[in-house]
C-alpha cells in the first residue's frame, strides 16, 4: 500500500475518514448521540455551528456501530429529497420506472405497491395502486424498513433558508419525523429513524413547528471541539504520515483553530505538506508562518469575500476593519459594546480614552446591516445588547489576517 499523502490525511474540504475521527468525549457528546440513535422511536436533531463536525460524527457512529444509513443533503424540495433517498435505497432505475407509472396515483402509492411485491419495476404495466393511498413519507418509511436501512440522515438543514419552498419543506420534514416515530410506537419493532443536522437557529425553528413532535426528538448540541479533541487530529495525522508537530506549532494550530476541526485540518495540511516537501519529518512553527498566505487563500470563499467587502480601502485607521479585529481578539463569543471599545483602544491607544470612542457604533452598524459580518442579540443601544460574528468561522479568519499583517510588518 502506498504511503498516504497530507491530502489523504488532512481533509478540510470533506468529512473525515474513520481513522482520522477525533473522539467527541467533551460533555459525553458521542455517548449522547449514540444513545439517541439506539433509542427506539426517538428522532434526532443535531445542531451546531458550521464546521464543528456534525456530518463526521453521524457518519462515524453509523459506520462503526453498523447502523445502515442514507445521507441526503437538504436544499431541494421535500419531494426531491425523498426521491434521492429512495434512489439510494431501491436504486435509480427502479425509481425512474416507478415515476413513469405514477402520474395518476402518485409515486408514494406506486412505490408502496412495488415494495409490497405487487409489481416488478417494468414500465407499461396496467397494475392499479389506488388501494395504496399512502404519502411519499410513508413510502420512504416502508422502503427503509424493508431494505433494512436504519437512519435517514438529512444534513445541512440550513440550506433551505431563503428557498421559496422553505416553509413547505420544513413542515413536511416535521411530518416525516412524526411518521417515523408513530410507526415505531405502532409496531414496537426496530423501525428506521430520521436524523436532521443544521445550525442552531434554523434547527430550533424546525423543532418549534410542532410541539407534539418535538417531545419525540432528541435535541443534541454539537459544540466546538475541545483542545484535547483537536490535538487528537494532529496525533492521528502524525501516526499516518510519520511526522511530528513540534510543541509551538501544535499550540498555534490548536489555538488558531478556535474549536473548529475545519481549521485544524487546513493548518495541518499546509504545514505538513511544506515539511514533507522539504524532506523533514519535524513540522515546525516556521512551516505555519511560511504557509499563512496559502492558508488564507484556501479559506472558505464566503469568508474571504465578506471580509474584503467590509474592509475600507482608505484611511490611516480603517474603522470597520479595526472593529472586526477588536472583536476577534476577545475571548467571549458574544461581547457588549463596552468590551469592543476597550479592545479597540488596546489596538489603537492613540485615541486616548474609551470616552472618545462612542463613534464606533457608526462602524458597527454597517458591519451588521450592510455587510452581514456581525449580528447582535438584545435591544439596540441597550447595555445588554451583545455582538458576535454572523459566520462563526470569521473570528478565526480575522485572527489569521491579523497574524499575516504582523508578519508582513516584521518582514517575515
């Protein structure tokens, strides 16, 4: 077997392989998700920030616990998602054949008849299925049961945001979860279940659509990774590549990752690639510094575009840029206006005192309303109002930009 490359091992652009999965032990997260997957009739909603590893967690648990599952990306209409799920269960050819016969009674009824053994998937049959007045959701549940699939994993639920069919599809997904839960209660057997993963706000909105269904759903938050979990990523990569991340670099990667495995994989990829190319097994802090420009270029396009749009092109002190930096240097994820002023003053002591910085609100407003860099919680101008980055990955990106500029000023 050929020796793996850094690109094989560190994969920021896709879910990790099982051999690189970092055990999610913080707050017993992995145990809680596994218990929810095993509990009869319990449906699951996983919510967490983009990039914290929700997809990898579900995939790892299903594969390693031998739970047959089907993953479908959210975004299309409910019917399109269900047809994709069915195609993965019974095959594309069968679904195409069914669709050619189901104009009168619907794909749900036709598929139900097929699954019951009343029809072979051949177009042109005159078999009638009016006696199967079932919904598409019921047909999907039956297909999963008969084909022994245990989990329908609907990933990235937030992709529905802003779509013209968002409300209709969301309600259909709730009905699907309810249908799966009802079947478990009626049959008392090991019936399939639905797992939905998404960012916190939209996942909460999904649950709130039906209070009765919400009682049947295990709601599990997937937080940012703890430092020990990020360290696992580096350790497993070392073992596979036969390299060693030196202490300073290890600390830099963990701290700069800001709890996101996405960043940890990206940093480790660039640093290990540079060291191996130089013929070294020891990966050093210099590899991070020398790779910083390429790391920034590889960061998510949405981050780069939003940041560049928000930063002023002129001015000795670029106010919007400085506000972003002031927030990025704070430890708390949500910060009040007073904390932003204090942090700004540390970056720009030439302004003298905090009392002279009330004008910062004029830079915060466009960052929130025009550029969607920031969002807030609480009443405007209230002492309890707090600000945070709209995209949680932005804090880490701003910190990288600051580090890159510092290196440039030092001539590195």
